[in-house]
């Protein structure tokens, strides 16, 4: 893959947007580049000071989508923006929790999850670079989003998913035109295969971990929308986390807002993980480096990311959370399901188990006095319940059946 190296970070002040390595600080031009060729570190998009205040906006052309925040996104020709109205999702006040608790309902995105945001940016950048194909690894939500946006862009695709990906997510991906390949083992195995399949400059790997630097830019628009709806930054944000790009993206978005509005404070970012797969929360709790989870086991498949072979993703997530005085918290599968049922029955919000983990984490943090119940709290609900609806079926409680008898009152 081609790349162009910028000689020094000072050149950013001239108005050039670049890719910067988070490990060795080497700077590259915007291109179809994944990890840093110099050291293998994670790349992120870096904008020159004042960029968001001075660049030409695409917002007037994309009212009603996250592209209203195009001044905070990578530069694109208007014709290359691949959008399906993603973003601008509702921020709903809780019906039963304190009136300072809100739910950011990402299930209202076109394919039913927040993954439409990074997929839109990644596929748009692929089109900008002249790519003809995208590949991705996903536990399900990213697969559906990638298939949808690839089809809208007229691009070929190959999508690698773990063998036990929920069938509803597989079906949705197929419906959008996804060319699915099931991979034996956990998500990390799919991740490695997707990397191998994207060696040509005509192919972009849009895996929405930290591998593709442009996906984070879509994730961060969640922060901008929260600020827009509340008129301020919240006290804390509870986020269900696998590798953590959504947490890092939201952190980056709030950091941008604090740089623009001097009166704002950075909210605490709380990473919620399932107890059966919690490499990031464990590192945060113990103050250690991130270690991959050798035997992931949780009902929340969307956040079951063991980070095997790419622990540096977790390290970057941990750094961003610590920078906000945030913390990691784990919740059991039972706590996740109970939170999901409470959201459905009391809040009218049907979300998949991974999404419910955010609310479960909030409940646990309040009970353990880790956050103030009176704080301005946002829980990120990342995906719709129909993505993994069978998780809520109690196999030990059979559904009653009756017979129909004409003329007989039951």
C-alpha cells in the first residue's frame, strides 16, 4: 500500500490533514494505509489547529446525517461520500432512572447499529482512494454495515465472521449483498484473515477496530451529537466495549469539543465489558497492561473481542479512558440480560445484549458509588435487539401452547 511521509509534525499547521502513528509519531499523508509501516503502531487521523473552524463544510448537502459534522471528518470529494442517513440518532431521557440519565439510541441507524458511522467513513475513503473492493472482519454488526455501504458504493466485498455469529446478523449481511466467509474460532481469527485479504492497494480493509484509521472518525460524531442535544458535555458516558474504538472515538470527539469551547469539561468515559471477555476493564481495574482473553465466553457477542494478537488496540482504549478519569467495569451475562429486559419493558428500548451492557454497567456503578446518581449520564445503546433477539429467550421457561376450537371460548 502506498504512503507518503511528512517530514515533521510542524507541517500540520499549514492545513494538511495527516495520519499520525500513536506509538512512534511518524506522520503520513492521507492514504489507504493501516498500521504504521515504521513500527506497526496504530494510525489516527490528525487535523491541523483550527481546521474545524475554517474548512469548507459538506453539511448543507447532508442535512440529517452525521455528515453535518463534515468539518470534523477526513476531506472528501462530495461525489465520494457514501451515506445512508447514518447518525443524528435520538438522545432519549430515561423514563424510570433519574431525569439526568439519557440513552443514545444507535439502533436507529440504517442497519440497526452504530457501525454505520465508521462504515460510512471507511467506504467513502475507499471510494476516494479509487478502491474497487472492501474486506472486513466482524462479529456481526460491522458485517451488515460494511455490506450495506459497499453495495451502495458499487464495490465488491468479502466479509469474515466468527463461526458462532448470531444468525440474524448473518442473514442481514447476506441481504445487503455481503459475501460472507465463516471462520472457525473467535473474532481474532477473522481479524487476521481480513488483514491477509487486503494486501492490494485496490482493496481497503474496513474492519472497524483500530485497524482502519478512518472508522474512529465516524465514531466520534456520537460525541458531537450528544453535545448538540444536551448543550453541554455529560458527566459520564457508559459505553459497551470490545476492542474499544467507539470509546476512543467518543473520547476524541469530546476532546475536539473541549478544544473549541473552553467552558466544557471532559466527561468520564466508562468502558463496560462482559465478565467473560474483559481484557480492557481488567487492565483498568488492576492498573496493568492489556492481556488478551484466552477463553472468551459471553452472551454479548458484539463485545466478545479477545484482542488476541492486537492488544495495542486495548492499550490505546485504556489510555483514553484513564485520561478522562474514567474506569472499566464488568457485568455478568445475567446482569446484561436483566438490563436488556428492563430497557425493553420500562424504557421501550429493545437492544441487543452488548447494548444492554452499558445500562447494566451504569446500574452497577451507581450501586457501587463509582459515579454520582445525580450526574448527567449518557448510556450508549449500540445495536437493535433484533440483531440477537434469541438471547432473551428463557429456554427453561417454555412458551405455553393451546389449540383452537371453533365456537369454544377460551
